[in-house]
């Protein structure tokens, strides 16, 4: 029996059994098994890394909050507060002065119209 047309196999042919097909199927199943094991290992690794990241971020935030209590912040400059209030007031005025959007209606054929009765 020739295997792939070039190598002669010394396996006697068995009626109704394809040895090459069985071997291929076994290798595919083995490959699938390794793939599933690899996916499981990667899942466990990712879960472990996210837990470690969560723990590290929690410790960092806790340390930052604990240190923030002991920081003496300078008093607020009244001139800076006044400038900030002026900027906030100007921003709110700018938002009020803007014109509302204009809605232009369309005719039934899709062209724009000035008629508001549609």
C-alpha cells in the first residue's frame, strides 16, 4: 500500500478500516485536547492576573487616601476663586445665548420646504 504516493507502508490492508483516517482522527482529538488544556491554563492565568491587579489597585488607592489626609493644602487664593467664578459665569452665559437648532421640513418627494404645515 502506498502512503501519499511515495512511501510504501508495510501495514496490511484491513477490509473496511482506514488506518490513515483513524490516525488522523486520533491526532485531531489529541490536538483538541491540548488546545482545551491551553485555554484553561490561559483562563486561570488571566483570572489570577486580574485578581492581582485588583489587589494592587486597592492598595494603591488606600495608600493614596491615607496619605492625602496628612497633606496640608495651602489656603485658597481669593483672587483665583473670583477668576474661576467669572469663567463659570461666562460659560453659562455662552450656553444660554446659543440659538436653538432650526428644523427644516421636507415635502413628500424629499425636497426641503419652508412650509411649516407639513
